[in-house]
C-alpha cells in the first residue's frame, strides 16, 4: 500500500511539474509584458491593449480546433501528449522574440509573436488540462490532480515574480531572465511528465456531427453556468493582475516592494490549497468556491482607501486575496472535469479536449478583455506613467479598475454559482451510471 501511495504521489508530482515553467511564461505575459511594451517601448496603453485583445481572438479558432483534434488523436503515445510535445518549440521560440524584442519593435511585431505564442500555448496547455481530467474519475481525486498542477503553477509564478528582483527593477531585464528560466526548465519538466505519467486508454467511438456536438454542449446546463461564472471571475482576476505593478508604483508609491507584494500573494495562494481541499470534504466544491470569492470581494472593496505609505496594509490585502486565489486555482478546473462526466453519459464519447478548449477560450478571452478594458479606460481617465499618475481622478480610476470593478464581476459569478446542481452526491450517481454502462458494454463484447 505504501508503494502504491508513493507511486501515486510520484505521478501526481510529475504531472504537475510542467506547471512551474509554464507559469514563468504566463505571469510575464499578463503582468510584465503589457507594461513593458506600453511604457518602456513606448507603444502606449491603448495600442497594447488592442493588440493583445486582437491576438486573443485567434484563440477562438485554435482552441476548439486543437481540442477536437486531440480528442480524435490516436496512437500508442496517447491523445494528449503528442500535442504537448509539438507545441513546446512554438512556445519557446515565440517567448524568445517577445521577451527579448528586436530594436524598434512595434505593434505588428507584438501582434505576430503573441499570436504564435498563443498557438503554442494552446497546443500545450489544452491537452495538458484535458489529460489531468482523465487521470481519475473521483470527485475529490480530481481536486488533488488539479491541485498538483496549480501548486506548481503558483510555485513557478512565485519564482517568476521574485527572481527578477535579484537582477534589478528593469522590466526588460526581468523578461530576459524569465525567458532563460523557461528555456532551461520547460523541456525537462515535459520530459518527466510525458515519460512517468500514463495516459488512460479511452475510446470515444465515431465522431459526432458538429450539429449534434453543439446540441449536447448547449444542453449541458451545469457546464453553461460554470463556464460563464468562470469567465466573469476570470475578468475579475485579470484586472488586478494587469494593473498590479501600476497600482503598486503609482497608487501606493511602492514600486520597490512590488516583488514582495507578488511573492506574498502567491505564497499564501499555495498555503491555502490544503485548506480549500479539506473544506471540499465537508462542503460541495461550488459552495467552497463561493466562500473564497466572497472573501476576495470583502478585501477588495477596501483597496481604494489605500494610498502612498499604506504598503503594510497592502501586504494584508495580498495575504487575504492570496488565500482566495488558492480556491480559484484548484476548484473550478476540478468542477470542469465533473461536468464532462455529464457529457460523457449523454454523448457516449470522451470529449475532454473540446470542453477544455471552450474553457481555455473563456480563460484567455477574460484575460484579454481585462487588458482591453483596463488600458483604454486608464487612457480615457488621463492616467500617465509619471509621478502622481496625472492627478487624483486618474489615480482613483486606477484604484477602481484594480479593485471595485473586479468585485462587481465576482458578485455576478457568485450569483451564477448559487444552487449549482453537480454536488458530490449527484456526481457519484453519474459515475455509477457511466461505470454500469461500461460494464454492460464489456459483458456484451465478451
């Protein structure tokens, strides 16, 4: 039994490990990169926001295409792993050109390489997430799988946030350091995961027609509610992520402490994961997630009261919102795997790739909208990246976009999650029906 537990822990660790270098890519893409291109390279906030939004629309095409193709991929290497292996070089090449830009790089340069990076990211991240959903069918086991992935994501995020501080506050230098970290760690992490973690042999049967496929998606009510709630919460999380460095520098006059703020936030995100997992043993996942979002809302409404000299209070904000982050990272992906079981029962197909494609589209569109909303509104309010931010009104607009607008989106997400129907008891019934059907099919073949 101890050997089995050790083997299970090894596989969970190997599966989660790629999350670490991938976080070294995702954090700068949404935190460092927009400010670097807008302010340091002089492209302007409105132009960078528009470019990132347009580039993300590309995902509307690539996500469902790659999700569907990975569902239908065959061979003894599996359905998910070939796509991850093919996407990794695209990620590394595009990260090189984005993080170490050529002299005179303008918005076409940014648009091209963000588009390539999103394609490579889709080829790696989407099959990676679908693979995790297929590793176990257990209601609580899925939370452990998503936790193994997201804890490594947060560890990678902490490193991405903290290591550049050792090389100075220059954003360009930070991006260069992060690229070399990504280059050194991503191939090793992927090699370990692809070699040590088995991919379940799943049979999907004949492909469904697009009309039938879309009909099943539309009829999956829990999925519709979950994806919309996650999308709204994604915008709520994307706004402070996009504006974090600007708020620390201009709202708090604490640019030198921004790395410590980020480190505190993500560290408490990691520390809170066991707490949220333990709570899901007593309460259904959606109820625990609602509680975490309410905690974040309660804290965020106080942020506009802070100003220069309130760095100590902002550390408390980072601690409490970091606690809520742990639930945001672990619970929604686990719930997503549960709603796929409802589709599996109705469609008699294994379509995790398609579902996580839609999930990925919602995630990326939410983050892109956060940039597309934040930077143009800052421009409209007269915000400038100079001492004082351009005046009291621009600084209030920065604080409101960082905190109050996210509260509105989180409250809308909470409203959608109230009464969410897939509880632990209902999921157990779903799994028993799926197992019964598979046993009946196996008996008929014998």
